[in-house]
């Protein structure tokens, strides 16, 4: 009985230490999320974790998306995506839209939330509905989508491959540009709590009363 009690204490201490490992940088937490449009786990994370957490703490969050997933290139440079051609097309659209929305984090998060919410406009419908909803010029969006193989693709490929090799899961979640498999796994289970505790540990944020 005593041994079991001691194990419980040690487990709790381990959890606290790992949660305390996530800290603010200049009063904010940077979150990098690798996505792929056909992935149910990505849908759940953005819908159930990112969107509500962002609404609460967006003033203290810096969010960066990497729409790539498990895409690979053949010898001719043609992309092959985990969930087929629709996945490749939608991921390209996401890269284009996010780039056109650069500097407007609220719009970027709202755009991605739209894409990962029923009816999943880009992936299932091949639609620019979400791009239109956030006020983008569809002429600019369409031109970008029709001209792949640029720096947007290269940057996403390099970062996406790095995250996939390290974490082997989509969505990949990284805090403050530091790849940590433990924090990645915790983010998939208790993202809101992780963000809240990190902010609560920084007195300048004024965040309190985090659930444990």
C-alpha cells in the first residue's frame, strides 16, 4: 500500500515537472502545428483543442501552421499525400491562404478552423469557401494554388519532414520552437490545461485558476 502511494506521488510530481517545462517567452507561448487536410486527428485537435483555447488566450499565443503531413515526392518531384490528391490540393490551398493572411493571426486561426469544420470545404468539396469567408481575394488564392513548387512548398516540406521524423504523428504540436515528444503527447490530451498553466506561471499574463 505504501509503495503504491509513493508511486502515485512520484507520478504526480513527474506530471507537474513536465507541465512546468512549458513556459512563456516574452509573455507568450508559441505553438507550431503540423496539419494535413484529410486527417481526423487534426480535425479533432483544431476543433476541440486549438479553437477554444485560442478564443480564451489568443493575446498570449503565437500560432504557426505547417500544412504538410506525410507528403512525399517521387523522382519527378510530384507530391503524394497520405489521404490522396484531395489532401495534396487542400494542403496547398492552406499554405497559400495562410501566406496571404500573414500578419493576421486571428484570420489565420479562423481560416484553419473553418477548413477543419464540417463540410471541410477544401478537402471534401475542392472549394475556396473558407478563403472567401476570411476576406481573401479568390483571384490571388487561385493563382497561388495553381502554381505550386515554390518557396511555400519548400518551407513546409522541410519543416513538416523534420516534425514527422521527430514525432511521427499528425497533428504534430511543438511549443516555442522546441521539439519535445512528451509535451507533444500532452498537448494532444490536455492542450488547454498546458497553455493555461504556462500562462499562470508568468505573473505578467494575469491568468489564474487553471484546472488540473
